[in-house]
């Protein structure tokens, strides 16, 4: 499974955490198995940092209960600071502690701990990569659950836009990623919110970093129960708001406007949101490629 590296590689597993009392023990149990399975790798040191981003539920208590053996390190924020802020603090911690690589994984159950083996294998065998990004839309065999329609369409539109400025990716927003520690800290990241992946992509491009994608499963926490109570008009409105916010950020980071204004991308979102009943493993590639083609034609 794992390649050979001459030097010992220190990897920090960075886990942002906010109000995840229901998922913590399940995830930690699986992480214990992962670390146990990696013990025979003498060229690898894996440590875990969980950053509790001001949780208001029992998250802090459950983390402490499950860390009597100091299996992981905990940083507790007094108030919620945001996903981007949490990642940046984790990146800084890794640099200070002299880790070589960072793998970010969510605590909400959307990322399977066993996927970590793929990332570690690539870190050990392809040290020239700077970012290894998970993609939920790379392989239909990993389509274990249908995604939320609005999230898929927003992701596809923004991914399509990024591909017109030099990328060749399939998933702009997957939180399961591995980063070369020196490279990620050299990006001088600023964004504190959930839009930070956009900043990472564009600043990495400007640095000329080599980036690869690997397939990971499509898993959405509480998808069915949430969608049951969410009205289409709410999802539609939120989808449009996210597209507008992401496009504004892309233009700001590029310091230049896109060739096509927001209304055109809004129209693409509206068309597919209203014409497609559901996104599944049988139609997602066709929809994704159709949107990518439309955006390429707009931006050329």
C-alpha cells in the first residue's frame, strides 16, 4: 500500500471541529485504527490536532473524555472563528512544530478515515506534489450518496470557472486535502470563512504549485433529513448567493473581472436547478461536463 521514502515524514492530521458531539467518538475510533495500521511504517510519524472552533454543544467535553491517553492534541477556541481561521491556525501550528505535511479532514462524517491511506501513500511516493485534493466527483464508483443539488451545481460552476484560469479539477470544495507544510504557509492565507478553498486554489496557481486530485466518496451528513425540511426556494436562493460571493472572491484574488458577469452563471444554475430532479451517479458527469463546456465557451 505504501511507497518507500528515505527520510522520515512527519504528518499532521488537522481536524476542524464545530458542534460535532454526535460524530466525535465514531471518528476517533476509526482514527485509532488508522494510526495502529501505520505503526509498522518506520519512515512515517502521524500526529493528530483537533481544533474545537468554539463549539456550544458537548464537543469539548467529549473530546477531553476520549483523550485520556493523549491520543491527539486539542486546541479550544472560546468562540466560533470560522473554517478558514481554523485551518490557518492549524497550518501555523504544523509549521511551528516542524511537520512536513498536513492532511485536513472534517469531523462531521463526510470524510472516511480510511481514505487517509490514499493520501499518505501519495505523500510518501510523490513528494514533488504540493497539494493533494480529494474529489467527490472524479469517480462514479465512489458515489455512495446523492449530493445536494444546489451544492453540486454551485461546486460545478465554480470548478468550471477555475478550470478556465488554468486548473483541471473536478471538485473545488472538498475539505479532504493534503498540503506540503512549507508551501501552504507560503501562501499567506487571509480568509477566515468557508470560502478559503478558493483562496488556496488561486494563490497556489500563482505560485505554480503542482496539484493532483484523488477520488473520495460522496457523503453528506444528514442529507435526507435536512432536505426534507428545506424548501426549494431556500436552497435556490442560497445557491445563487454562494455563486455571487465566490465569483466576487475569484475576481478579487485575480485582480481582474471575469469575462462574463454573474447573471450568466446565475442563469446556468437556475436552468439545471429547475430542470434536474436529482443528481446521481448516472447523470452527474454529463451535467458536470455540460456546465464546464458552457463556461469554457463563455470565457474564451
